[in-house]
């Protein structure tokens, strides 16, 4: 991808103006040598002539530098635009909380660093060529002294690039995990304390920090090795030329030629190699790793075409047969060989630890993700994005405009009476009145996360979609408000699939799918209490000991007693949490 950005006319123009910019390097040592030899021979005009030539070369080089930057922009900006398109397309196929960070921060890092890498690499290449040609014109024997350590230093550095990239990737992933763990811990701090899981969370976060520290130490060792490579390739030639100066002069080199050769090494080769080692070894490695993370998170997949809306009376059973999915050709499968049948009108809840693949399954059900294996069919046809299905993710989208425009976006012709009924059903009525009615202008930044979710839920409720998937779409609402919204969708015609944030969502469902990373269990609440140890543990987190003998098997009777722990990741090892603190 980066190499493609340099192809064609852009690369040729950068090479042309880089050659012009390198003219002072080519002339520098030769002019110094000519000036010294001229002055030593009592020919001041010759010495001044060489210094004048150096001045002219400096003007030519500055003109070349000035012309490079517009050409660089022509190469770098299309590269950035391509990255943005890849991130957007990947996000449309896989809803992702990190998409905004990739679209802004990470893409800009890649763009700026890529521009810097182009400047560093072409500077090293043309500066080195210019310096070597200049030394050849002065004293060809000097090349025998300079080239071997230069090649050795560059070779050592290139051997370090791959392990440095691997360690930089480890460091970046460790930092991402620390950020995710810290965010989850902050959001679930009340539940951590309620479950007595402080020691476990402290140990888990401490382990992530130790991994990050180990990666940092490894990077420090590789940095020291890069400094050694620079010393071999950049400073050793200088010492060799100085130490062998008498020998060079005995073999015909003049004093000016020796000083000119030293100038080529000190002002040309050494700075160019230092820039290469520092730039590629640090910024370049970060560029490759960050670019890889962007492309991994947002694969460049073509969007399937939108089908014509199906007849609302047609068969709408959802069938998953042998479905497998992984985010990348070498990544571990998030969903593996899953068979699932969701008949039209079903109310299904999906539960399991954080990161187990619930959101991935929601994307597969709605056609936002394409399975890597198996097939997903709705009414006998291959599933794809359609107005007949709606997926509401955790991060609700509200755009600038009126409340009416937001909630009728998927149903612009809805009648006023139906609008009122829908808003009342999902619990939006009080918020609508507080905002000033349906025609009130919204400021998305001024809305709380829960208010944004209510608006998104009402939008989905009013839509013509006959299959609704709520992916923790009410997690920012209190349990009572969440219960009102979910019951409204359950009574609405069509199929409802809920990615459960609270176990009360599962208790309201007709069937429950439990994912544990190894298998999938499907059944009612009572059936899963008998067959699934994970489900028993999840329910155990939510129900006090005194209530366990009277847990409801259908609708949750007292939703206000429910507290969330699933979003904190505590359910990854629920047995340990239960053992830490008796209920």
C-alpha cells in the first residue's frame, strides 16, 4: 500500500528534485578540497572560485528542496484518503468503538509519519550517492576505507528492523489492553466493589502493566543496538580516514583531498545514516505497526449490494449453518461452526463474557459481516444489509437536527399518532417533553449516553424492520428504563435479538443463547440453569442468595435489584468472583 503510493509520476518527480537537492552534498567536499589545495598553492583565485561554486550549489539545492514539498503532498494526501476510505468501509462491515480513533488520530499519525519516511529514505539514498561520487572524484582509494564499515552499519540496522517492529507491535497492543482494562474497570467500579473483586481486577491490570513494561524494556535494548549500528556505519569511517590520513597522502592524496573526504563523511554520510537509523528505527516502525493495526481492524471488504425489500408476509426465519468468522486470515475465529435457528417472531437473548463474540454474531445476523465459513440465510436467501433489519449498537448515533428527524429517519412517513405511540412505548415521552417536543433542535454533544440511546431505540421501534438486533443498545439506561424499552420491542411484530448487558434482559427473553468461547448453548432460563455452568454463574452474580430459590423463569420481576458486571469482563471467570465473596 505504501509502495503503491510512490509509484508513477509522483515517485519520478520526488527522485528528480531529490537529485537537485543533493547537488550541495556532491560539490561540498570537492569544493573544500579545491579551495584548500588552491590556498596552499598560493592560488587564492582558485580557492575563491571553488567556494563560489559551493555557494551556487547551495542555491541550487535550496531550490530543489523547495520543489520537493508540493510533490510530497501529491503523494501523501491520496495515501491518507485511501486509508480513510479503508477505515470507513471496514467500520461499516464491523461496528467498532475504536473506529473514530483510527479515522482521526491513527490515520493522521500514519499520514505524517509516512511523509517523514519518504523524506528520510530519499534523503539517505541521494545524499549517500552524492557523497560517494564526490569521494570518487577526489581520491578513489578513500572508498575502500569508507564503504565496508558503511555497508556493515546499514546491514546491522536492517537486521534490527523486523524484531523492532515485532516489539513495537507488542508494546502497542499492551498499551491498548491497558487502556481497555482501565476503561472497563472505571465503568464497572461499582460492580467490582459490590462483587468484592478488587484483588482480582488489581491482579489482572497489574499483569497487563507488566507485559507493557517488558515490551518497553525490549524496545530499549533494541534502541541500544541501533546506536551501535550507527557508530559502525557513521563514525567508524570518520576515524578510519583520520587514522589513515598519512597513508593516504603517501599514496597520492592531497591535504585537500583528505579534508574533503572527511567533509563528505562528516557532513554527508554520517548525518544521512543517523537520520535513517533514527527515522526508520523509531517512526518508521511505528508507521508499519500502526498501519497494520488500522488494516486489521478495518478490512477492505466490498459491501454487498442492498437487496430489494422483501414482502412483509414472506418467511423470515433466520438460519445460521456452520458459521465461522475471524477478523483477518490469520486471526483466531471469534465464531466457529455455529448452527442456530431463529424463527420469525422469536425473542432471543445472547449472553456471555465480554469479548466472546456477541457483537460479531449480531453483525453476522444482520448482514453487516460476511461469514468466513458456512452461511447465514433469512427466509431462504443469503442475508445482507437491508431496511428490513436494524442493528442498534451500544454507541447510539444522534445527528444534528430536530428530534422528529432523528426518530423518523427510518420511517419518514410515520403518522403523528404512531409517532406518539412509539415514543411512549420505548419510554421517550418524558425526554421529548423536556427537550421541547418533536420539533426541538438537538445538540448531540449535549445529550447523555442514555438519552442518545432512547432516541436510537425509538428510531428502530418506528422503522419498518421486522428483525431488530439490540447490541447492548440500552446499557446506559437504568434497569427500569431498559425493561420498558425491551418489553416494547418484544410486543412489537417481528423478531427481537438482544445482546444482553444485564441478566434481566435474558430473563425477559423466550430463549437464551449462552456463548463461552468453546461452545454455544440454547434454551430457556430454566433449561440453561440445569445445563450450563456458565449461565448459572452469570445468574449468580445478579441474584442475592436470599432470592435464588425464587428466581423467575420468564420476565424479571424486580428489575431494580439487577446490577451489571458483564460489561466489566468479570464474567470471564465467574466462578472465581463467586468464590472471592460469598453471596
